[in-house]
């Protein structure tokens, strides 16, 4: 997951936890559960961001695992 970082956050405008995916210091994606459905929000800027597809998939999988109900119950 070169250049990616997954941060679990409790933000005021969401009911549950969210997984923020950062790429080279820029938050590009937020993953959260909305009514038991996995919701993905992408954030863009005026800059083009290019990265390997497999790295992004691995970052998404990491975020999904960290937000899964079984992981949340063990906290």
C-alpha cells in the first residue's frame, strides 16, 4: 500500500466510524456503513492523482476490514 494510509475516524456528520484513505497526505476517499451498506465517497481536487490500481484496492480492503462489524465489536 505504498503512499496510502488508512485512518479510522469518528466524525460528527456520520453515525458510525469512517475509514479515511489518504494518498501522499491528501484524503481521497472516505468509506463508511450507511444503513448496513458500504458507502464510498471520493474527494477530488484540481490536481490529478495517479496510483496503481492494486494499491488502491488493497487500501479499500484494509479500510473495509477495519470497519467490519466483527472488527468493531472487538473494540
